[in-house]
């Protein structure tokens, strides 16, 4: 594992995302739905904060990069007119095939592995869909 830690911005840039993104109604989606799957995490859907968040037009959304399984947890906020949704990065992680959640330090697409605090994890050992999440 490399000792240099990539910033979340550098990791996100490798897949065409940013720490903060704004989706406006009249423009195309800010991420390619062929490349990413989006879902609300199960633990958020059953949490007590979800109902309060809905009042303030907030939510948690996870984008999964389909090729690698890399996941980005974003806090989303919608303006009161409903014309704009702001995505703010909270956490970048993977879920191993053993259902272990690991924070990502860096990703290497050419060699297909993630650097995590627990070591190097190949893409082949990462869950790539949201079933059960």
C-alpha cells in the first residue's frame, strides 16, 4: 500500500465526480447512470433522522461505480423550489464480498485495486451492486 494518501477529490476525479456537485433541473444528470447505480442506504432508510431530513429536503445517497464497486456516500440537499439538488461528499468506501465496509484511501484502475487502511483490495473481492445494502 502506498504511504501517500490521495485526497477524496483526487479519487473522485478518477471517475468523473467531485466532492460537491450541483444538479439543476434543466441540465442533464451530473453523473452517468450507465456507470453508476444510486440508492439510499438501508440503515438511513430505517433511521430516526430520515423523517426530519425529509422536512429539510435532505437525504443520504450512495453512488456505486459499477465497474469497480467503489461507493460514495453523499448528503443531498434540495432547494425549496425543487430546481436544484446539491451533493456533498461524506465518505468513500467499498463493501467486500464478506460484507466488510472499508474506507478507500486510493484506487488504481489500471491494476484494479483499492488501497484501504487495512491494505490493498482487488476489485474482484468487492461487491458491485446494492443488493442487501
